[in-house]
């Protein structure tokens, strides 16, 4: 008898997912709690996200001995990724934290900042800050922070707990 997959503890991202910007992480596969705590929590201001997914193109090949065309996993890539946050009329918003050219890490904790829960760590460089203008007056004025992803992200790594006192 096959073993069934564990039943997921289902949730919606709103009210659960946490997003931090971290200026420095020594080891992308093992951020420390001190590194995470030195960052900026963007969660309450993020109104939309785009990208933040690793994908792979399959590579097909044609062996002479068969008419079947098999495939193997190819190179991985990342979609264009962005976070959308509201503008402040005085400019006291994400522009102060993430001006164009800023490098660091976007950390996405899909189940919240919970010890040993999974997080993805994305090396990033801010490539642009697009400011929306709505003439209808039906949308919050926003800034779309677009990111270049210069290195492979660490996916589904454990969130560190608080550091023990010395």
C-alpha cells in the first residue's frame, strides 16, 4: 500500500505570510536570527507581489533508437519579481528603505515568522521603483519595487529561533 501525502494545514497568505528585507546575510542557506532581526518588516505595507518563483525549462533530446522524445530538467530561472507598497505623500515610504540599486535579501516566510517554519531567501538588487498614477481615484497610490535576482535563492529553509542568552 502506498503512503499518502500528509494533509496540508491549509491557509491563505493574508494575515499569515511575512516579508522582510534584510541588508546582509552571510550564508543564504542559513540566515541567523540576528541577521533577520536587523532587517525591515515590509509585511504590513505590501499590497501585491509578483514573481518569486523558480522555474525550469525542460530540455528534450532525440535518441536514435526510439521515436519517443524524452526530456530532462534544464536550467532554472526566476520570473521577474516585485513587491507593491503604498506611496506616502511626503515620500516617507519604501523609497527610503529600498532606493534603486539597493542590494540585500527579500525573505518570504509563507507561514509567518515561526521557528523551524519554511522560508525562502532571495538575493536581490532593486532595479526600479515604478510609481502608479490613477486618474479614477479608485486605487491607492503605489510603488512597484522591481528586483533583479542575481543569484539562486534558498528555498524552504528553516526559520531560526531566538538566539540563547550568553
